[in-house]
C-alpha cells in the first residue's frame, strides 16, 4: 500500500474543527472544545 502526504488545506482544517464531533467520554477529542488547539489548527501559518 502506498501513502501520499500533503499539507492540510484551510477548508480541511475547518471541516475537522467544526464538523468532527465525538460523543460522551470521547468529547475530549473535539478540537473546538479547546480554544488553543482550535486556534493552532486554523492558523494558516502552521
């Protein structure tokens, strides 16, 4: 199996930040729940 890596686009980062949600004890992984993590994910310079 071959893998291909590329930089995440801003659109992909926003999709992850605002649409990926986890239930119950896994809600810890919601990016939007932590403002520092959210800002880092959405910062186009990273």
